[in-house]
C-alpha cells in the first residue's frame, strides 16, 4: 500500500506572499435545508465578482513516500468537504424533542444533514458513487478532486484540482443551529486521500476504502451575508453596547450585541467556568421524574414555605435573609427528610458495572438542591446586584470582560461553599463533598447512562478545552451575554425608579398579594389525555415557581395596566421592575419577568419570550392574557429552516367580588388560573434570512395570527389572597 508523506493546498498562478490562500472569515448565504453557499472561497481570484459565487478553484499537491505510477494513482480517491472544528448539537437537549414533534418537515435526506465527524487515518469507510461528484452539487456533502496531468511534477507527487467548475460554487451542508456555540463554530476545508479496496463497486453502488491521509485548512468563521462588512471579509469591528433606544411597543427579541470574551488568559477562570457549566447543563437536563419523592408530602412542605414567604413584607436585607432561611428549611425537608443521603459514585476507571439508578438519583438530588439553594442565596444576590450596578458605568468592553471574569470566580467560590453546606451527613467516599468531586460524579452519570447521550456530546466538547478552548469560550460568551443583558435591565430599572421618585408615586386602584396552592395544581397532556407532571423539567418547574408562585398584583385605576412582581427576586427590589402588561388587546412586549429577569434573556428551555396581548373581560371579573414564545433553527430530520412557536392562553378569574370593573378593586379571597399551551410551527419562505427576533411587533403580530395552533397541555390552579 502506498504511503502519503504530505498534502498541501495551493492555487496555481497565485502567490501566498501577496495574499493568503484561505481567509479567517467567509460570508455565507442560506440556500435552505441547511445548505450554505460560501462566498469568495478560498479568495477572490483574479478579482472580486459582485455575485454570490465569487471564488476560485483549489489545487492539492500530494507527496508520497515513493514514486507512484498512474496505475497506483488509479487506486486512490481524493475527496474534499467542509467540516466543523468539532461536533456540537444543533439544539439544546430541551428543544430536540420539541422539533421532532413540530411537524415542520419530513425525514427526507436525514443523513445529509447530520453533522459529520472527522475520519481517522486507517479507518475503513463505505462511500457511494453519487456522494462524490467532481462538480459542485448542493445536495452533496463530498466533492471529488480531479487528477491533473503528471507531466512536470515529481514522480513521487500528484497534483489534483478541486472544483474546477466555472463559476466555482462552494456548497457546505451545515446547520447553523440555535446555540451561540454552534453559530460561532469555526470550520475547516478538509481533504481525504482514500485507498480503494476494489475498483469494482459493491452491490448498491457503494465503494469500500480506507483513509490514507487527512489534511485540513486553517480554521475560518462563517458569517451571514447581511453581517459581512464587505467583500474582503475583513475582521468584524466590535459592536458597542446598545443603549435603551428601543420603544416598548417595537422592542425586538435581539440579544445585546456584545463581542465574545477575549484575552482571558487564565486557565483557572476557564476551569471554574467549565465546572459551573457542567453542573448547570446537567441541572437543565433533569426532569421531575428523575427525582423520586412523595408528591403529597412535598406539597405540604412547599405550601408551608409559601405561607412563610408570603408573610414577609419587610425590606431587604431583612426579608431576603428570612426568605433564604425559609428556602433552606424547605430544601432540607424535601431533599433531606424524603430521601436517604446520596451514595458516592465510584470512578468509572475502578468499576466495570454501570451506575445504579439510586446513585444517579442521588447525584440528581444534590444538583437540584444546590441550584435551588443558589437561587435564594443572599450572598449570590448581593454580588450580582453589585456587579450589575457597577456595569452601568463601564463603557469599555475590556473592562466588562475583566469584571465578568472576576464575577465568575466569586460565584464559583460561593458555589463551592454552598456544596460543602449541603445537609448530607455521610461523606462521599473518603472525601467530603466539594464542587470538583460533585463535577466528577455528574460526569460519571452522564458518561454511564444512555439517557444522557444528547447531553454527553455537549459536555465532551467542553472537556476538550485544553486542546481546543473554542467550545468552552463560546459557552462562557453566552453567559456573558446574559450578564450584559441583565446589567442593562438593572440600569433601565434604576433610571425608571429615579424618574418615578421625581414624578411622585403612581396610584393603583387594586393591590393584592397572591399565593399559589400547590395541591390545587393539575396538568393534563391533551395529546394523551393523562397527567404528565413527571415529564416536566426541574428547571422549568423552578422557574415557574420563582416567577408565579407568590406575586404582588397591581391593577391601575384605568383597568388597562396590570403589574406582577414576584416575592422571590433574582435581585433586590432596588434594581428590578415589575412585569407590566397593558390590557388593551394589542400585541405588546413586556420588558422584564416578575422576578426581575430581562425578557431579552431566553428562558432556560431556550424560548424567546416577551410578546403578549391582554384584555379585561366585559364583566370585570377575569383577565385574559396570551403569551407567545418561539425558537428558530433547522428541523433535526429534514434540515428545513423552521420556527417552533408556543402560545399560552391564561385566564385569571377572581372568584369573589362584584361584577363591575370599578368594584373589582375590593378584597377578594381566591383567584383561579386556567392555562392552555398551544404549539405550532412555521416554515419561513426561501431567501428570507431575517430572524423573527429582528421583526417589528407589527410583523410578529401578523405571524402569530396566521399560525395554526394545536392544544398541547392544559393547566388549572388556584391562588389565595394573603
């Protein structure tokens, strides 16, 4: 068998002294079904063409260990394709099942849209003749190289030309996905030299071969043609932090355009961020059914906690401290008294058996306990509050970066302290529980249980940070985006409060604190007709309870303005505003959730939220609110662009009180909440590359109105007045 010594990309007639063969960034156009057309690849030669297919062919010089004849070269196959720098899931695990049920596309061409892994030298592969065209084809992943005449080349070398078609269109089958990690992935142009096992095709038109060599270009980034600054694809300039210049009714769902983290230079920061990310991703993956407990018993604990929390009317820091103590008591009751302490998981290298289910649930309970404890920590709240207030005066992006790095280190230390305080008497093995030990236990579960396959690929990419830190930096950049968006919300809230103090207090005709009765909550899966509380993710349940289990509701004197403020703040009241809904039947956008989280931040489940409509019923005894959420990307089976949408119709009904609106503002004792969740999917027209998050409210209203909504889940619960 012939051996390949080296491969080299080149372009005959071009000098790399004048310009590099490959650039660091390329504009791409979406052609649908996950297919991209790269512009100006590998560079503009002999000059730029103002068309999407600007570019040129590429040559490849393959050098062998010995002289090769035409007969030997006939047994070789040289093919190229584009590959991402590493494999990353198109969607967060929480959204994969939603898209599978979206009905936005079939299963045609399923294999073509799977993310391709790198082939290893010596690996045996099976290739199809139709996969390997010599001319560019948007339906093909591979592109076959054509061997040039051997005259004028060394006898131990062969020259190939790739994409000699005129014009040379470069297609890339790659789904951009929804996560920032996937959108900001770097890519390579990769060539493989295959040794054919037999020149004759196998039954079905397949060819068996082995990988002799693999050669990849330097990494490059892809940006949409709309974001590309010019045809030369120069480095994109950093964006300034946007100010508060969006009107409330025309607010978009765009993330704050903050550049990714740069010049960190601290392995300690990366490792701390890695640990927090692993624990957070595991927490987001857990469902209620993963944690065994008695529903009725837990319901009693939760109700006792809500009563205690609802009675706290002091001002921070007193009320926050008492609230934290109430949370500690609740979690100790629910996760301490209801279970045996978790068992330390042996290292995967020291045992041959799988992780037992009780051990998996033990680790799951610890993670749930930790994050619910973090949410109520006054120390965490104080540090976040200080960071967001300080961020108001930071105009330099480098200063923001440094401040964020410092904040991550502080939060890590608090996490570690809280882990050590968890009320489990038995040590984990021969060591007491610490944050690194907990991370190891989580990894043992993730890599041992098939149920965590989707999560495993995400975490695997993060764990490679020492060799390739790109995935980890992208994930940390997403958290940085959240940090900046929440800092922006804190700035707006403080400015609004100063203005309100200057103008005087706003009169409200009706104010009341409401507490959820946990035992009254019922959910029904409308597709199966059964209750399905075990299918809900713990993080979604926690977010719902945080936002809506105990709220202060204010109705304005005009009956057109409704405000919600959660008793459980992410930040102290000094830096958070209530959720304010204008009940005039028009599609509007709320700026902040009841806990104080900015609506510019996607939910833990990956949904963009903020759009709503609201009305007061004609009899004045109920309020109707419709909430809209969406997620964009590509269908995991068909590869078609798709928008998956959710509509939540809420009816709040005051059970006691008079029928007149003016008389609504009297004391009432109970309020029922009825909710129906609807699902829908929308396939954007071809050539429309503008994200729905960038549409105006008016345009989104048209979209929500024309979608066909299918009922999915129904929920009923009751609140009592405190």
